[in-house]
């Protein structure tokens, strides 16, 4: 994982509640342990018709959504099964953050472990962001969201995950960073 760097981006709008991980990445695409190429399968059942062609009415096909690094979503985003492929697919399609009123617990943890930032906002702020012009931009930093009108709001982010994201490490790398202290402790405990 690379260290988090604050960024500014437009945002794609997928204002659907209870999007489960099977909708984010359908089970038929879970036969790989590689993260590469999963982005083309993200939301596959919604993005493509029966012949594999893109559905023009799918929100992420909207011209303003092209190149967006942020997804604006409805409540309980990422509910369902614990597939790590879901944040992998979103990251592979170029997303770096998802803004929603709430997230499935397991999805939220998997997102953080893989460098996808889940940003929790209240329903009123979600509605304000949704009503902004299609080319509106947000500034994303760890714990702070810069709004299209220039205002800034804070959002909850556990200090441990803030540290890990800033350093570009996951839980295992964090533990390995304490290897000397662990070895010293084990030596003394003998």
C-alpha cells in the first residue's frame, strides 16, 4: 500500500442504499487472488447489459464520473459478505475514497486495510453533495473533507488507521515495524 496523500477530485454518484459486496464485485469474478483487472468487473451486473455492452444509464458511465477518485454512495455501502475483492475492485477502477452515511463493518475494515478511505457523513451532507453540479470537487484528507463550496468538515477516522494510511502500511506491516520490541520482550520473558 502506498502512503495516503491528500487529493482533490470530482465524485461519481451512486446514490443507492444497501449496496452489498456481491453487487460491487459479483461472485463469478472471485476466482483470482490478483487485484489487477478487477476494476472492469466492479458493479458488472449494473454496468453492462446481457451482451456485455455498457449501460448508458449507469451513473458511473456519466461523463462527469470519468476520472473521479471518489464515489458518493447511499447508506450501508458494502454490506454483505466479507470479500476483500470489493475494495480491490473499487481501487482498481481508480477510486480512492467512498463517501456514505454508513458502511458494512467488514467492508469498512477491508477498505482501510487496502488503502480505500471510507468517509462517513450525515444524510444532510450527503444530500448537499448529491445536489452539487456534476463537476463539483471535494478535497480529501485523513479526517477532513473539503467541500465544493470551500467549507471543511471532519469525519471519524480511528487514529490507528489514520497512522497506517499515512504511513502506507497495513496491520501486518505495523506489527512487523515493532519486530525489535517484540523480540526484546520475548527474550526478557524467557
